[in-house]
């Protein structure tokens, strides 16, 4: 059998400028059950929070006030619900974890995701460490009595 000789050339440039996509670090977030839910170009801890419920605000469409975030939400849409707020009512189109059906996000417009200006991630719904409960998951839960009757 004849000997196979392969020749290849490898080139690289140390003078090339990095592109925006090569310097962007994507962050991955998981549901409490461990299911992959969100990948986004910025840490959720650095994004603004909503005053009404503490949800993380993700801008999903460009506007004169800011540029949209780049993200992918892996969640199932459910029927809308009406939430009572101080100044009235708010309709929420919720998105749930595909594995455990825990609500993880919502928006004020009907699905699909990103059909409105903002997507809101529930406070304490997602964690960067798979299989770990986020530190703020039970922050607002009332503490009950542990007395046994």
C-alpha cells in the first residue's frame, strides 16, 4: 500500500482585531430542577429589576431608550393570568420550565417570546449552577411556625 503524505498549512494572525461575537461571554441559567432555561449575553445580576415584583427585566426589542439583549429562552408558554397590582391589574403571559412546569418568566404580550418590549424573569427562578437553588428563591416567603400540634 502506498504511503499517504499530507501537507497542510496553518495560518494565524496576532494582529487581527477581536470581533464582538468572539469577546461576548454567554451566560447559561437553569431552573431549580436542573433544566436549561436561558442563555443570555449578560449576567442577570447586572440587569435592572422591576419595582413591583423584583423580576429581572430583559429588553427584547430595540427602542430609542436602549438596545435589545441577545438571549434564548427555553420555556413553554401557558395561558395568561391576571395579577392584581397596586394601581390596577396586569395581564401576564407566563413561560414555564419544560421539565417541572415551574413558572420562570413572563411578558405582557401574547407568545412567542420577544413579541413585546420586555421579558421578565421571576425573582429566584433561575440559577447559574445546575441543580442548585438560587439564593433569592425563598427570600420573600413568609416564615411559618414549626410547632407540632
